[in-house]
């Protein structure tokens, strides 16, 4: 049975967090959270899964694998000139529950407090992860159906349920996601991997892009290498537009038929390469107003971000919320809510990632963010 659907993710936010009282409560609570013991003291990665309002460590062997029905917290610790810095993400699967979403958001802020308010926070949503999040997993991420009890790399062939993985995207934003094992899941614009446990088929759609094919090959090799510690795995690569055919592959889908049309890589690229826009959230006039400021990589400059207000930078594939150090409590409190409403109104309610950047933690990030392209 699936959990609540993706549209509930929009309701999970931290808009009511940030008051002095809230911080005092969270500081005290963080001291008693056993999951945070010893974290953030050395460079590296830590991942936790939310289980019924509790934070549980995620096995290191499964780092990079996430389940669509769950929510996770990811802490990336790194060093710059002998100073520890942190990227703190909470990742929401499309079928996670609202309770898990809320717990992940709350506990993320708690961990931020535990680490002295030093981390930069990121909200990540399945299928729309930020480039930074993707960079933490050089082998790519795997989004699977079900929960943590479902095995992946360690398999017993006679008991292994066949899986169908879809590899889709462009540039650094290519995802590997489990989809229903049926013919209707296939399309000619993506790459699909049929996983039988001891055999892997890589099926390249006729209009699949080079990024998708390259990532699919990496995924297949990664799975094979992991499994060959205890199992021999055969790999078969099939190109849709070639003269060759593979009866065994098509037999799995009830025989060969014409597959649906999918998006070409050029179409995906066009969607991602939108120009950036800057908006300001301010209550200087006595009422909270959300106004357009500027548009374009050449027009928007770091000096436009003033300490008295909150700003929203729309990159097309993700949204940044920059919180000025002198902004009012009301501006800070409503920042996330306005970001989520902006996405609903301007991006067809797609669950785009949101990054919160307090001015105190900026350290010249803005210049890089404004110039960065997907």
C-alpha cells in the first residue's frame, strides 16, 4: 500500500520555526537526541532515516539508495582552511507521509542548532534534487519503491522480485528511479534497466540522451560490482534503434510492441536553462510585500541583496531563500511559506528543492549561485 502522495510535500515546511523561544527549546532537545552524538566533528557523510518520529542511522552500505516512501536527513561535513563547514539536507520521497516530512524538517533544524547554526539547510524532493545534493553521490542516487526492508544489492535470485529502473534527466541532474514493472512504463526518450538479480538489461530508448546512457552504464556497473561479491551477474545492452533484438527482454513485457514517445534530452535541456529571477520579501511599509526585483545572470548582482530584507532567487530548477541578518521576524517566519507558494504559482507546483541561506552563512555564496548553471 502506498503512503500519502507527493502533493502533501508542499505542506511540509519550517515556516513557523526560528523564534528565540523555539531555538531555546530546540537547543535543549538536541542535547538529548542520541542520533546527534559525535556528529559533525570530522569531514564525511552521515545519513538518517525518519522512522515513526524517530531519527535512525541509515546503513553506510546503502548510502545513495533512498526509498520513495521515506524521509531522510543528510549531513555533509567538509573542511575549508581548517574550519569545519556543513551542508544539511532533508530529503522527501514522493510517497512519504506528512508526519515524516514534518519530523524531517523539524529534526533538520534541531541538528542545525546542535551544530551551532553553522550548516546551510536544503529541502530536497525526490526527482528534483539540487546539483549540490547530487554531487554528494558520485555513483548516482537510486530511488526505489517500498521501504527499508526491501533489499537491493544483496539478492537471492530465486526470491528476487524483478525491478524496472528508469534513468532520466540531463547534465548532472540524471536520476535513477524504480518504476512499475510493466510495458507502459517504457518510453523512447529514456534509458531503462531491467534488474533480474543475476542479470541486468540496459535498454536505450531511441531518443535517450548521452547523459542518460552514460549514467545508466554507471548504474549497471555499480550494481554488478556490488553483487559480484557473492553472485555472478550478466549484463546485456540493447539499443532501440538498432537492428538487433532480444527475445528474452521483450518476453518480460509480454512481447515486443511500439513504446510511447518520451522527452528528448534537448527538451529537458531547454526546460532547465531558464533565466534567473530575483524577488524581495519586505515589511518596511508596514505590510508584508513580495515584489519582483530583477531578471538575468548579467543583471542580478550580490549587492542587490540588502541585509534588511529576505530575497528569493529563482533558478528555474531550484529556489534559494536568502535571509538578511537585519530582516524582521515576520519576514524570516514567512520566507519558506512564500517560497513554496511561489513554486506552486510559477512552476506548476513541482516540488523543486529550496535552499535557505542566512546572510551570516553566505561567505560569498551568492556570487557563485548567481553564475552557476545546470
